[in-house]
């Protein structure tokens, strides 16, 4: 039973609170407590407050966290990312670092630099390639053989000859020996349209050697397996994997899908071979090269559209399909587009189009598959198709839609899905709807990068599970929405589990996810980075367990919301929760937010909860917020973990109600205890921290079964519990801001 009140170990917090109360009429501009404003960088627990937290816990441990030597005691670390491993050393720096990362992502996305956004995602998987890639601008084409300032006709003719040659001439160049192509139809297009198509063609050609190198690496890694399986039947012959292995890419997912004896277990060997031997770097670099060129081309083309180009485009309704190398141009009519178009890149200039089937899917013969739709209210329909609409498998698959109210549907593995490659969906405007009927979409990645970026509009996202910012082994999955009142829904019927009290195991909305196999086949795999970042708007987040900034098994999950009056609905292991050597971070920068208010199905272990060598952090920066809390919430550490809850400012309401049969550990800065393990676990502390540092707050309910009701606010309150030498809880409600 926790004793509430002022304790000697935190008495200096009372002094601090009293000093601020005496000058409550003045904004605090001291270095320790800068006036918060709306800046994400200012969202750090002040030094003096943090010093007092440390003084009330774990004597002599500075900083609060776990060293590399301590974390190495835990197993199942195969393919652990350096970017994940580094975060355990000082838990106070975790939200600082995730804020810096998401700031950089938001800036790149806001500037239209999709290449920088994807490059940042690859860097989180320990592949920081392409940081200095420069795309051409102005009258520079950025391609050998095309002079700076060359006309579109000259550039197109160079590209045509470069593309079609088959023999070497006396001058060392290769020629096909036919008459030059008739470019009259292409040259009749508005000059900015020609330039756009040429720049995209150049982007594809600059990236192509790197994608080819990535495919060659995959071939080398799989060669032994292919030779062995050649004896099984004609489908496993000596032709390239991409043409013959019809079971792919589903075979790559065995570690994350297969079960034996009701446990995670697979007989598939190829995925483990690829994780060990496949060189991801060429694919990462090729993706950044293509997108650097493409983002510059798109910015140039959109400037022309905004300057009156849309009127010129409207005249191209009867335009026949035109090709330039690997680029196919279509007019502005309302088209139905099949996936068998035979072109690497399709540019549709306008119209309300229907894209049916596996468009923008780089898992077949070609490692680059891109759709660019310039205007219209479009329907992207892959409801019965997997690996579609922005799916990259050993390559880059991308959908880029410049405007319109669009609908995107995929069965699985799409809408920004990376599997040993890069998957991208970038929608630049409109009120859009995104649906993944099952899993692995809307920013999901295994051994690659998956990104869904929506730049504007009031949008709706729906999935069943394992989507909306999911990062698994060697992967980074990002769902980013820059503006609008959005809805993020992970359905309650997606993956219902009796183990999780009949809630659906979402693994969504900013989830880092590894493979736990210590109770299965023994081949555990560390997870990656899963991020959901919302820039502005009044948003709804709905999911059940494992969601909304959660980490599982050597992984990091992040949910960042930068503004608006938001509603969060979730279940176990959510809202800044981590378990099994993982990190979960949830940050809401501002707005009057509601956390699980009126949600009857919410159970326990959420909003600043960590278990088993993990870190769980939940932070709300500003606003008058409402919290519904139950067992093991709001700064509750469970077994060798650190959990932090911090509400920086606002008049908040905390309603606590304990659930029977879900443990007797309550919310508000607590920790659990266990019988001695007689191992390293007895030496790694569990620390739960609750902080509310501004406003007049109301506490109601029965947090620990003692019918206690606390009134924080200006009067201040602090408490501490120390159940044994390894279990600490500390809390304070102080009117600092």
C-alpha cells in the first residue's frame, strides 16, 4: 500500500514548488524551466526536477538507464540495430532523440524532400547511405551525354539511343542500327510535361545499376538454396529467382508467420540466409538516388501546375499513350489502368482513374515500379491483391499522387511496404482513405523501409494488424501525416488473442516488433523502428493491445502527435509501452486530449509502462487533458525496466479505477516486485516515474484500493515507494509552469 504525502527523500521538490507558487503570476524564463511554447525541442524534463527524481531512486546510478554490458545479459539479439541498442543507456535522452529524429522527418516531408525522409528511415536501420546525393535543377539534366541547357528534344534523343543500342560502333558507343524514333507526338506536349517525363526517366536510369546490384546480392545469397531445391521440381530451375520462384515473396516471411506447436517456429531457411548475407546498401542507395531526382522533378512540375499548367493539361484528354524508355505517359481522361502495362514508371497526367491490381510493386522481374498520378479523385484497388501499391521487394515500389481525394485498398503488403527493399506511398493532397484489409501496410517494413506520407487533408487509415508504422527486423516503418483531422483505426477483430484478455493484438500505430522464439524454434530476431508521426489536427487513434508507441523484443516504437485535440483509445502495452528489451515512446505536444476516456475495454499496462529490460515513456506537453487509468499505468515499471509518465502543463483530470485480477500494482509512479531471481535481474532496478509539472489537477477514483482521492494542483504532492533494493516508484505533482 503506497503512502501518499511529502517524503524526506523528495523534500527539495516541495521547496521548488513553493518558490514557483510565490511567483505564479510571472512566466518562468529561467534556464531550468524555459517557457514551453510549441517547440518539440523544449519538451525535456528540467535538470533540477530530474536530479530530484534520481535522488529518490537507485542511489549512485547515473544516468538512469542500462549499460551495454547489462543489456547483453539478455538473449535473442540477432540483428540488433545500433540505433536501438544505444537508447538504453540514458532513458531521459530517449524522447530527446526521438524528437530530434521526428523533427528531421517532418522537415524533410514538409520541404517535399522525400529522398531525405527515406534516407533517414534507412539510417535508422544502420544504413546511412545517400546523405549527399544531389539532384539536378534548373537547366542541368544530371545525366552523362546530355549537355547542360540541352533542349528536351536533344535530351530525349540521347535517352532513346542510350536505351535501345545492342552493338558497339567504332566510336565505342553502342547502337541498335535503326532510324531514330519519331518524337513528334512527345514534342507536341507542353515543354514542362516533356521535362518532367525526361527527369523521371533519368531518375530511373541513375538508380538502375544500384537496384541491379541489390538483386545480384540477393541472387548470390539464395544460390545455394536454389541449387538444392532444383531437385524438387521444374519450378525451381536455374532461371533467375525473380522469374521462377513463384512462391515468393511469401516465403520470405516465414519467421514472422509460421507456427509449430502453437509457437513461433519455421522450417524456412532462406529468410535467415538473406538477413545474414543480403547486402541492403545498394537498394537503399538506389532508392535515395531515384527519389532525389524525382522529388526535384515533382517540385518543378507542381510549380508549373500552380502557375497555370493545369489549364494546359486539360487539353490533353485525347492524348495517346506515349513512352520514353521506361516511362509511359498517359493523358487526363478517366482511365482504368491494368497492372500489365509493361513500363517501369507510369505517369498519368490527370482524370479520375482506377488503378486495379498490383501496380507499383517491385517484387517481380523489374526492381523499380512506380506510379505517378498528377490529378483527379482516384481509386487504387488491390483489395484482392498482395504486394501492391507501393511495395518494394529487393527494389523500390512507389505510388506518388499529387492531388485529389483518393482511395487506396490492398489485401496485404502495400501502401508503403518494404521487404528487403523500399516501399513508398506519397499523397500530396486531398481527403484520402487508406485500407489494409489484413496486415503489413501503411508504413511497414522487414529488412527494409516502408513509408506512407500524406501531406494534407482529413484522412482515414484502417488496418487489421501489423501496420500503420511497423518496423520489424532490420526494418523501419513510417506512417506520417502532416496536417488535417485524421482517423487511425486498427480494427478490434484483426488478431484477437485469449492471452491478451480477448483483445486484438494490433502491433500497429508506431510499433517496433521483433521475433520472440525462445519458446519456439530458438531463432529470435531483434526488431526495428516503427513510427507514426502526425503533424497537426484533431485526430483519433484507435487500437487495442500493442499499439500507439510500443516496442516488443529489441525494437523501438514511436507515436508523435504535434498538435490538436486528440482522442486515444487502446489496450495493454500501448501509449508508450515496451516489453522484452524494447522501447516505446508516445508524445503529444499540445492540445486538450482524451486518453481512454469512456473506453470500457481498456485493461492495464499502458501509458508509460515497461516490462523486462525495457523502457516505456508517455509525455503530454500542453493542454487540459483527461486520463482514464487502471492497473500498472502512468509510470509503472515491471521487472528490470524504467517507465516514465510526464504531463508538462495544463489542468488535467486523472480518473483511476483498478481492475480485479490484473495485479495490485496501481498507476502514478509505481513498480512491481518479484521473488529473487538469483541472477543479474536482481541487480537491474525497476523504476517508475510519474510527473505532472503544471496546472491545477484533479485525481479521482481508487488507484490502490484505499479509496484515496488526491488533489494535486497548486498545493503540490510528492510520493515515493521503495519495495526492495531493485524496485522504486516516485511521483510529483508540481505547479511549475
